[in-house]
């Protein structure tokens, strides 16, 4: 890859903490009538949201609106999984059978990599023409724009987010009441709560080692030891990351301690995020540390009363949401743009907001449900205090799999935290060198 432009690095560093400000409620959507030119056309949409999630419900309505406008077009919605697209997007998008629009993860190692390889459509002209830059603006646009080297924060528009997200702690109120514990506000209080559950023969945290959750917990524990400068160094290469004595190493050490203390079940090393979520929903565990993408599903499926509280670290994981991207080889780009536009409309954004999806064009005033309003307000607190720190797998290509396997090795004991971080640091630095060209 070509060397990193200084301007790109500065732009990313200046805007790397995502804030979700109140945006205009007018999406700029315009009605479109049926056209003979699109008769017999199929619009193919890929996403990996569950039907009962906030985004799933909002986007389902967007599909209905699109069909009302274009009865002559067949809409084909195909459900993928986060893992499938994370691992296979490059292979899929180099082929001829690609979707017209798809949900995809944001960051240097995902959307940025595909953009730099010419596999995603540069939507800059469309963004300006449709006024999307009036909705997705300022820091909410960080993950939507990428330089020619694939680094987020500047350059062309390769994706559009229509919601925000962050990682929090979901807890089972019934289990908390039975154990006689209260919602913790500090790390010491959180560990005391977990000690209480362990003493009762209950594993406190639902976890999943074979996918993203365990790696996100490691990053949270690292953030508890770090600050905004650490985040800039880690995410944007503003400085070097100390993998032996810095926050990452301390986070790994704490993760191992939590496993040894019984806060996390060692057998969860092979579990998926779905396994983790269903176990928490069923009442097997009192707490689950994960993202806002679970909110709608918990509202829909969880029988026990549940609540939420912010993980007591200095910073937490979060950003604008995943992106709608249009593959370069997509056959129906104009229709794809219209669908994206609909997802930014007032009607769809309101649905996402009411279901706890943190819409980019919404605010808390229009949210009637108290649980949802608190959830959204917590996000604003994090954003307003510059406490959002992106995700651990973002900095370099291929890092997701390495973070996952590193977490598993720490959990299983096959590597010490020190050895695991030394190995992970080598991979990180190799990826950094490749991106920077030096």
C-alpha cells in the first residue's frame, strides 16, 4: 500500500472520538415513481441484523417503503452473519455475484481495506446530491470516509451509517435482587458483585470466546487502564503502543484474573455471540457485556426484568453504526442509493429510535419508552464526554481473527497474558508497517 498521508492521519486523530449530535430530522428523501426501465430488476440487500433488532425492524419498514415506490422491482433481502462477511467479503466482492447494497463493518481493517482495494463504490457525489452529508456529519462521518490507503476519517465516502452503537452491561434484575447486590458504579464494586455471584455458585458473566465478545471485554479492561491518548495511539498510530507494560498488557492480565476467579466460564471459549446472548436471555447468567445491537432483542425475548449500566472503565467501546456500502460491481447502484436514503428518512429513523437503535437523525425527546430513552441518553453521555474508543480489531487488516484467537489462548491458559500480548503486538506492528509503508 501507498504511504500514509500526514493530512489523513491528522484528520483521523482529530475526529476519532465519535459523537452523535442531534441531526436534522429531514433526510432529504424524495418519492420515486415506478419506471419501465427497472421492470424485472432485482434489488439484492445483504444484512446481518436480526428481525427483532431495532435496525432489523427499521430496515424492514424501509424495504416496504421501497416496494411501495417500486412495485416493478423485486427486493431480495438475504441474511448473512457478521462472521461470514468479516471473513469472506473480499472473496465475495471480487466475484460477479454481489449484492447491490450490504451492511458491513467499519474501520481500517474492514471497510477501509475493501475501499483501498477498489471493491466498494465511491459514493461522494451521491452523498452530496442527496444531502446525506447534512445528516451524517462531523464526527459521525469518521467511519464513512476513507483515504486512498484505507484509513478512516478523511477522503471519499464509501459507506453510510444510519445509527450509533456502544458496548454496555446488561443485567438480570431478578438475579441481582436474589443475590442482594446493587448496580456497581466502580470497578471495585463490579468485582465485589461478581464475587457475590461466584460465592453463590453462579458464573457472573455470559461470554463468547470464538467471536467478538471476549476480545471486546479485553479491550474494555485495557481502556480501564488507558486514556484518550492511548486510543489515538492504538487506533490511528499517533504514537507507539506498549504491548508489554501498557494498557493492553494490563487488560490481558486482568482478563486472566477474571477467568481464574470464576467470573467467566472457561468452557465459553468455544461459544459464539449467539450462544452468549441466548444464555443470558434464558436467565443462565446475571450479566452480559455487549453492544447496543442486543437491545431490541432483549426487549422482545427476555422474560426476566432486565436493566443496563455503563461498564466502569474510563472509556468504552462505541462509534457510529455499521455501514451501508455499495459494491463496485453492484448492478443496481441507483436503486441501492434510494434504499439507503429511505433508511435515513424520518419514519425509519423514528422506528430505530423507539426500538433502542440510536438513530443518527434522532434525539431522546421523541422516545416514549423509559428504558429506551435511558439507553440512548447513556450513549449521549459517552459521546459528549469523549469516552467512545472504537473497537479492538479496527487498526489493521486481519486483526479481528487475531484478537479472537488471543482471547481464547488467554482463557484456556495455552498462553500467558504476557506471551499473548507479545504475539498480538507483533501482528499489530506488522499491519501498522504495511499500512504506513514504513
